[in-house]
C-alpha cells in the first residue's frame, strides 16, 4: 500500500522571520530612575538610572529624552565622564546618571525612554520620568502661617526664625540632599525647613540652593538705648546695664518727660520687628513714651 502521509514544508524565509519574531517577543528592557527629581542647573548632583535587559545579549539600548516645558537633563555614563545616548546590551545591567543642566531655564518633567534594538529591530521599550526642580522662594513661619520673604525681614536680636524653601514645580519632591541652606546668617544643612537664630545685629542673608539659589535678606535689630530727654541717672543697685533709674524734678501743674527708644541699626518705626514693644503710661507708637511730671 502506498504511503499517503502528507508533509507540509514552510519556506526558509518564513522560518527565519518566525525565529526573529520569537526572539523579539522574548526580549525586554527596563529603565528605573532611582529618585523622582533632580536639581536644576549643571551641578555635581545627579540621580542614578538603572538599565537592565533580558532575553538577549545582543544589540543596543537607545536613550531618548522627552521634555514638557523647557526643563533639560543630561545622561552620563557610569563613571560620569561623558554624556551618552545609547549603551551596548553587553554592558547591561548598568547604572547611568541623570543630571539637570544649565539649559533648564524653567522646570519640567522629563521622560527618558530606553529602546532595545536587536539587528536594527525594536524589541522592547520602557520609560521613566524625573522632575527638574529649583527653589521658587523662601518663606518664614509666623504663628501657624507661612509668609513669603519677598522683601527684607526685620527680626529682634536673639530671635529664632523657621524658614521653608518652596520648590518649583510646587508639587515636586526635593532631590536627595536638597535644598542646601547657607548665607551670612550662619544657616547650614539640608532639608525643606531650617531654624536660624540671629545673635548678631546687622544685615544677614539666608540662602536655599537647588541648582539655583534664592536669598532672603534679614536685618537684625536691637535696642541701642531707651533714654529720657531730661533728668539725672542714679544707680539702681541691680548691676544690670539694661535697667536704669532717672531722677526728674517734680513740676507743679504738669509737664512731661519724653522717653525715646533708639534701634540699632537705625530703622524706621514701620520696619521694627513684630515683637518690638514699648510699654509705659502714655505710649505713642513703638519708639516714644511720655511720663507726666506731676504724677
């Protein structure tokens, strides 16, 4: 009896296509930015980006950046000696670095896409997003409220003020180790808020840096003197130079003694710190009080 079994043969070209297709579907690439934000500006700060490939030991991973707005980042090689746009699969897994650049005139989200190509064919893609962040402004705490330091802030000597850096974009998280505090006030360290104690009079600055630097100007004020316009000083016996006694002649029918407070440095009454107070029987504003001689 003759053999009637039928055989089906696929063309060789089709077999090759199927083989390439099967290999392509088995390959994948993963990109993971270790951190959700990076500082604006070309600084030494960068966040890590890990690239991993599975299913193949051939091809390259191409890296592209998609910006919303004008935020900019650079992708650096593993030892941060050169910027790159692709890596060989044989080098994966690999840790690269993402850094904000000076072209970041504004801030924005940046999506980095990794495209795996084997024999020129795209076999997998993955993406992750990083936010370019800068300091928008500095605020200070007043009671339960936060107030922008838009102009000079006047504080009394010995006062501790809590400052807060506001990021741009407002909803962004700060990059690791940011913002960095500084200034002639002696502020130092990192973090969203910073307590600063002002123990010396004069002009001071508080700065917050995240690629850019924002400065808050502070004038520290003390009481230089509190003196009557007449009378003779006598020893009050308490050895405290900040308390004084004055003898003023009694005047039948009245008259008054004007007591004037003098700030150092010299600032206007309107600019005196909020906690500056002057007490007495007859006070006019924060700098002058009157004492009647017949009382």
